[in-house]
C-alpha cells in the first residue's frame, strides 16, 4: 500500500534517512548490486527534481504571504 497523503513526507523521510546512511557508509557504488546502483542513481535524479520543485513552490508560498 502507498503512503497516505497526510504522512507521505514523514514516511519517505524515514526511508530516505536509511538511503543516506547507506550511501554515506559505502566506499563506492560498487558496494551495491547493479540494480541498487541504478536505483541510487534514479533517486539522485529525483532528489535534484524535488529540490527544484520545492524551491519553486516555497518561493510561490512566500509571494502569497
């Protein structure tokens, strides 16, 4: 089952913390399986997009206030 809308960021944050710990503790991406390497790369791209969209939404929120 997917995350409920009222806690999707909370649940994702908890999972992302585990990913941060794993990538922070590895010596190189080769520490992970080929599939996990690809998922890690995809997550990086998603994180960049999240930052871009978050900053845009945050700026629009500030304009509304």
